[in-house]
C-alpha cells in the first residue's frame, strides 16, 4: 500500500483499537486528575539530583513523587497519548524505595525516581509491543538487561511509552509517533503537531512532566529528533554503551539506548548509573571551546535561524564558533542503508526467538500484517518487504558495507574537526514539528545521520522556538561521550530556551 488515506480516514485509523483503560490510562484510570487529587503539588520536573537529595533526607517520599507522576499522566495523557501502559506495581516499587531511604540504604541516585520506557524495551509482564498488534497480549517474560539495571538501581519502572511502530522501520511512508497499538502521540507544545519519533512517547512524556526520566532507543535520529521538537534533552550514546539485549531491534550493530530528560545533567546522571561510569556534569569553560557550526543542506530555515542564534550566544559567552561545510557522500548513505536492511531480519528473528506467542520470522509478520484491519490502514510495509527479499549474497555483503560506511563517516567527522580546528560540531537537530493531519509526513532534513553511521555519540539540547514549536541543536564529533558532554552542557547553558508546553498551561497545579 503506497497511497495515503484522506485526513478523516487517517484520524479514524489513528484512533482505531485504542487500548482500554486497564492498558492505557485515561483521565480517571489511575486516580483523579491533578486538580482533584487532594494531594499537594509535587514538582516532578525538578533536577533529578535534587529529587534524589529530597528522597534521601525523607523530605519527599518516592510514593509522593510517583503519585504525582501518575496524576500528571491522568491529567495530560488523554491529549498527548504518550503512555501505552502504566505498571500496576509502580506504587509498590515506590514504597520499597521509601523503606530503603528510611533505613539509610538507597541503592543509587535513581532510587525512587520514576522512569518511563519506550515500548520496544522489554519489561517482564508489561506491554512489550513495539507498537504492533502482533506483539500485543503476550508481554515479555523477562526484563531487558537495561531494565534489570534500572531495577537494581532502585528506579521505579512507571510504565511504557508509545513509539513509531517497529521503530519507524516498517515503511518509508510511516507516520512518526503512530502505532497500531497506541494511535498517534502528539506534541505537548502543540497537540496538532507531531512529536517526531521513533521515541515519540518518551520525549513527549518528559516534555509534559509525566516523568523526570525516560529511556528511548535510536538507530538514526530516534532519540535526538523527538527530543528536539519536544523541547527536551537526549543523549544518544555510541552503540554498545548500554546492552540492547531484550530490545526489539532494527540492527544490533547500530541500535543504541539513551535517556531523555528535561535537563541534560539529568540524562547524564541516568546514564552514569546505568553504565557504572561517572559522567561530567559541568559545562566546558567557554573561552577554551571552538565549535564548528554545520548548516545541513536543505534544513528548514527556521532551524538554521535557531542554530545561528545559538552560535551567537556561545560567542557572547566567549566560545569561538566557525562555519563548517559538510557533504555526505551518496555511497556512504547507500552502504549504510543496505547494511541496515541486511542486518534487520537476523536481528529481529533472534529477538523473536525469545518471545512467547510472537511470530517467528519477518515473513510471518508481513503475512500477519496483511490480514490485520489496522496495521496497514495508514501506510504499508515496503521496508519489511525489501528486507525480506534480500538474497543470501546480499546479506553476506552487509559486514563490508557496514565497515565502509562507518569508516567514511568517521573519517568525515575527524576531517571536519581537524581541518577547522574545532572541538565539536553543532547543527540544528531538525526543523520544527509538522501538523499531524495535513497529509503524509514531510521529508525533513536532520543532522543525525552522520554520527549515527559513524557509531559516535550525539546529544540534543533545546535551543529555541519557531512560534510555539521547539527546535533543538545537536552536538557531536568526539567518539568519547565524556569528552562530548561538557560541550553539550555548555550549549544547553547558553542556548537552552524553554517554555511551559501548551498542554500544561491550563492545569491548576504545575
């Protein structure tokens, strides 16, 4: 199926089969809305380190914090539609954290902190759909390894977030933030606009204050792009930084897991706990920093303007910012996509082999989608079909294509840094979000592909607005995340313009 339906058909299909309240919360499913809860206001968007101090001192309880998050979900998610499922044990987890704090035995700075997880990250007994109706109803038996680390740190697994179905790898015409299980997630700054994807629900939930932290995944752009258009921070670590065991994959070679938060320091703290390695939390001294400003060819003019203003603010703070020209070779992009298509079937089928009640192969998924009344209602599965049609010879070529593409991308980044004498590259992450119901999602330029192909970290921070819509900037170049973080923290400090999202402005308590 290649043609898009008319707008009314699109709206109807986006809402078709929306889960009942026991799976997806509505305004009354988990307590009363914030205005009627009878509880004092808890500022869930405080810095995570501050929340951790309050929890350790018992000035705030994890039960209060988790209840506040559930209240915010109850009040806002009927509009934003970011949360696919709330964990029924969340308050039990919070009470256990309170007992540890009362005994003076917190497990980590995340002990008692609520975290939402993208629903391609396995949680035992809870959702695990990747947005597809084919995986709904038989949740995973085991936690993904990264979830086991969260639980060991004492974090409260609050629930699961919506995503672009199958991580936006089912079709070249897919709709960002839409899944057959969860319908259409919307941007908290303007619900008529897209939250991008594929980590749409995680970014929107953080932006709407439903949780201090969320985890998403990225193959190319799926963390940094939704962060940029929703006005939050995201860290895309290099692949291998966190284990992807128990994550519905696109490519186990290029996939990575990363945190989203209102502030970059919160995301860095989360990553430090999950990796067991300290992360810098102080910005680089601006007078010692040289930044290369890359205007991506074809990027939306509004985004280029925001990046220019960010550059001026960095210059005002004492940094040197110089223009950088970069062109992405076509053969590098083709090799990267060909490798991805060849890596997808074995990566997915290895994952499916551990899922009870799931289809066993990509061919079975393609056939089941054709029989489903919702899955192909809005767009087809041409990427699935392309991947399934690859020959064994195509798959044998994938490792060489991956090596060529990665080497070219790394050489391009290294040359840009060296030739311009800069420490880091900065570019607008993407253009502003588009209207959801104006037809097919537009083709929109981003800056995410080069660091994604290189296998390097990429960090997105808020930088400005186009009208009501946030625009972020991304920083990348260094292969080492602790080296990159201080530059991104500096950009956030100088450029991180924020506003209260539209969906929160009319709430009695914020």
